[in-house]
């Protein structure tokens, strides 16, 4: 495996985090679903479940796959994300799930 960005940039990105992170996450007001790969790193599972535990508006849900589960079966991931949205229609324009049917019928 090879990084797709410079090592220094990777370290800058993942070597920091906001102060009082969990206190801030407890105050998130938007209903949130955190999807994570069931075979991902242990800290991902712990962080997702902790986020849900400290904030009643958050649901953590493990899905099949590893750390990059969204790339393993991208169509299944897209359907899973769409299933979590309260409305799969945007201004009368169907989103991805309905576009597949429209393309197939064209």
C-alpha cells in the first residue's frame, strides 16, 4: 500500500484533533448516523460507539467491510447512505437509487 499524499501532509492531518473533542461532539444537534466498517481499526469502533453514547442524536452502525468499506462495495454503500436520508427526492430530481432505474429504462 502506498500513501496518495505526502507523508508530512498525512501526519499534519491525522496528528491533530480539536481540544475538548468529546464535549463538542456531545453538543452536535443534527441527527447523525456514523457508518463504520465492522473490520476497521478498533479505535474506529470505540470512537463511533462512544459518539453515540455521549449524544442521543447519533446512531453508530457497523457495516460489512474494513476501514475503507465505502470503496469495497460502493453501490451498496450508496444505497445504505440513501436509506438513512429522510427524503430521497431533491427538488423533484431523483437521487442515485432512482437514477439507476431511469438509466436502465432509457
